[in-house]
C-alpha cells in the first residue's frame, strides 16, 4: 500500500540563499542540493521539470530549454540568430524579431502536446498537476503575460506588482484551496508550481540588472511563510511533503546550479539528479 505525496516546486529558489537567509519552513528533516546539470542541455524551467516528471533527459522527452516555435519555420530563426548571439550581441534581438514577423511564427511555452514520454501524471491515476511547466503551464505564463508591463513601457516595479496581484495570488489561492479541500480525499500525487521567486529575481536579483540582497531576503522570507502555511495545512493529509527548485538565482551566464530539495522524511542517501524524483515518487505512492 503506497502513501501520498505533495511536491511543491518553487521555481528559481536558490539553495545558498535559503541557508544564508536562515529560513525556517522550507528546510525540512532532509535538506540538500539537486543535480540539475546531469543529462541536461539547458538549466531552464520547462526542460528541467519535464525531466523530473518523466525521469528522462531532453534527448528522450524532447523538450529543450524553455519554449519552442509555433511551427517548423521557426527553426530558421535559430539558425540565423542563435540564442548566444541574440543574448550577447547588440542588434541580434532586433533581427530575431524581424524574422519572427516575416515568417509569421511565435515562441510558445512547452505543454503536453510536445511530450514524447509518459509522465508521473500518466502513471499515477489519482494525481493532479497544477501549473507544471512543460506539462500544463498556466495560461498567464504560457502567454508571457508577466512581461506585458515591460513591453508596454512600464518598469520592473510595475511588472512585479502586476505579477503578484494576478498570477501569483491566483496560483496561491488555488493551491491552498486544493490542499484544504475536505470534500475530496487528498490525491496520491499532487504537484504544484510557484513561479514568484524566479520572476522577481530576474527583475532585481539578476546581476545583469540590479542585485538587491535586502529585497531578496524579504522575498525569500515571504515565500518561506507560504511554505509554512502549505506545510501546516498538508501535514495531516500528505505522508510525504517535498519542497524543491529547478535552479537558483540567475547569473550573467544564466540560471545557476543551486537547486535544492527538502522533505519531511528521508528520501535520498546522496544528492539526487532531477530525474531521480520520478522513481522516488512512484516508489512512495506504490506504483513501482
């Protein structure tokens, strides 16, 4: 007989900052790092979480990076204006935008239709994915609505307020409502994705913009309070409560390797790869 699992993915939450800020709720009985580079092409959200829910590398599940093109013509853009040039050479971003317009293509976030492998949600009948990148991302994130204020000429502060008052509050309400539901029994496996840390860090925690440690500390403590609320509501309903992240604070080279995990009970004897969570969850719920 298996036991049920709650997995809360805090996108971009940095292990070193969790320790540095001495958070109370996110570190649990077992706390450590996650290897997010083994068999990984890009330390980017969609690819990493898809590796978690399939137990496979991008070579197998087919999702590389964060997004793909709406049709095959977009591959021409990757050839003419590859990401390294777009990100590193002045003017190439404009070339990319012109090509997108000429070819009538757009970048789309990955979802189930792009997957080549079965996931934990296919294997575990009584399961639910809430806004999991690469599987069922929220409409808000899928449409890149978080950057709408920036594209409309507003600054980082307006973008942060826009995100928090809409997407983050929406996810938080629905996540807590799911966990608090006393009418339906807790699911065998529930995975939820909280994107707030990653978005905020790109606004004021990224060395390519403005690094503000005091603001980061405030952000991390607010997220820690949410983790504490989730844990208190879930501890009588879920046998295993896992908190984790896909990567840490963004750097000039991209997202860093400081992914973390914590659990209310022993899970691993050594640092896990992000793909190791697949077998571990199946084992915990008794599906192996």
